[in-house]
């Protein structure tokens, strides 16, 4: 891929080698990198775009797939919304050995209240309660739903740390694929126009791929960059660096999840409990203290909701229950469509008063940037504009992931014993700015840097030295 070895000059009596078209070598070098990056990136992007599309429509899909649990019939009940404490009592009776972690208000009038519990054997389940008939409709493991499965695939391919590493690796090379794609789009537009004008087979598909890619590339770059904070290597290293310098990519609200076993909706503020260094901030953890007299009231879920409402939080709210006798009710206001509205109110479980609040204005600057980036990444920051924009982005990425391999499949040399990859070397020695940019990207993205070193070593020491491999990979 690189020009580590300079070709010798021809002897005077040798015929002069044909001169390549102006820019052809550089064009083919970028094309070759774009081509091989796609082999790693396309399968992962196809999974991410598909699962992202499912997750985007989760609030529409899940009620259809689980109507018996998530929807309620208003005509069959009293029509009167019952107190949350009464609904909580039903859950405690139905699951006496479980721990109730949180309660989520119904998102719509005909939806059930959701209580998240942890069973005695450590399994997380969502329990659905009809708030009008006071009836437990049933429960399910949130990871077993379509959107739950999509989230696990989207985050780590359902393979833990190894899956997370594969996604981060693909994300890094997606940047390379997008940048080289723009070079091909600009430098190859005349060739595409001539090919389409002459009616060459596959020319129309190639033009559509380039046109869609010219728009999708920017969105893809944004999605990759905004998704990096979740990664296991880059995200962890940047968070550690930020922590050492008094900042954070995430909220530093120690009391955001009252129960440490809580697993709240990922789209809610402060819900990244496994990523947040709760013990590293300077703010005091809010606690509840029992009163000295017997007349002091004991708060409940309804009290917490009312107090949070008085503090200006929006419905529907999610309430994380106290984890122990000194814990607080942590009420998270609805901020799905506006990360800047993210706010949590912590309510004393005994006196029923707000003991502290924490919101977007209290975030470190870096956390504010990440929060806004995540809102756009998930298609929820700008209302229907970002929602449908994200949906269109997912569909466009799927289109690119299908048309790219299809173009290669059509033009591959059948029976030639080679892949049909573009031939070209990246002129790093003669293009210092290009080499510097590649080095900077490798340092900024360590996973990319290590994988790039492996690729270059394999290319120079193995692929080019074994004739059969050199032929198969079209090495030059």
C-alpha cells in the first residue's frame, strides 16, 4: 500500500514505461484503501445501521409486538389513574423476592406503567401494570425484546469486550473509508459521467453509489465520532484523561441512580451508570436521614413525582428507588427531545423534600458536548427532523453497504485467481501532509493505529513476498 521500496530506473536501452494518467496512481491508491477497508467496515456498518433503525423505532415497534403487556384498555377500567404507590404494592405482591429498582411513568394515556425489578437470581425484568384497573399485566426481560436485542448487537455484537473492540475497529476504518470515498467522488466524477453516457454496464449503479455516498459520508463521520465515547478503548482512555484533568464525558451526579443495580433506559440522562466514575467528583452524595420524631412523614413514589413536578421536571418521569435506608428517590425528568433539559431531582425518602438537583447546566463542558452529540446520534434532539433524518441515514448506509459489494461482484475478474482489487500504492514518502494526517489519525485512534501497523507489516512482509497471495490481492 505504501512506497517503501522505490522502483529502479529503467536502463537506457529499455523501452520507456507508459506514463499513468495524471493523478491515476494516487486515485487508485485511495481506491485500493477504500476497497479493502470496506471488507471490514461493510458487515459491521450493515449491522449497526439495521439495529440503529430498529432502536430508533422502538417506541412504535414494541407496543405492537407486546400489546398485551404495554397497552391498556381504558374502557375496561374505572378510567381513574391509580396512585403509583398502589401499583408498586401490586408488583411487590406479585414478585415478593425481587427488588424494585425504578418506575417509569406511561409515555401515553393507553400505556402501562413499567416497574424495573431485579429478581432473586439477579435477572432484570420489566413489570407492566395497568394503572387504571390495578392489574399486573406480566413481565419480560428487556434484553429479550427486539429493541433490546438490537441494542446489544449495536453496542457489542452480543460478544462482550471482543465485540466492542470489533465495532471500534470498524468505526476507525469507517473514517478511512469515508475520507477516501470523498477523494474518489471528486477525482472520479468525469470517469463516472463518461461511463454512464456510454451505457457501460454497472455505470448507473456506480453513479448512484457515489451520489448517495457524498451525502452519507458526512453523516457517517458524525455517527462514528459521536459513538466513540461508548467504545471500550478510545472512550475509556479519554474518560480517564478527562477525569485526571477535572472533567468528564458523562454526568458526575453521584445520586443519579439510587440503586446501583439500576439499568435505566439508555436514552435517559444520567443512565450510563456503568461508565460514570461516581466516586471521583467533589459533590456530596445526597442521602436520606430518618427524623427524630414519629410524626415525620415517610415519602413514596408519588411524593417524589409531585416534588419533582414542583421543581419543574417534565412528564413522563422515571423514578429510581432508594437503594438502602439512607438512599433517595432520584426522579429523572423527560428530556428525550432536548438534552439541554436533562435534570434530576433527589427527594428525601423520609421528609419528602428535594435534597439536591442536578442537570445539564451542572455538567462539565465536555459532558455537555457528549450529551448533545448522543442526542443527535440517537435521532432525538431536534424532534421529527432528527428522527426522520436518522432513519434516512440508516437506510442510506444500508444502501451503501449493499451497492458497494454488488459493484465489486459485477466487475470482479471471473476465473482469474485474483480479487480484482484496485492496484496502487499510497505515496506517503512523496506526500508528507498525507503521511502526517495518517499518523495523526493513528495516534488519535489507537485501535486504528495498531491495526494500520499490522496491515502495513503484513503487506510488506507477507503479501508481497508470496506470489500466490500477491496475485490474489493484486499487489503492486
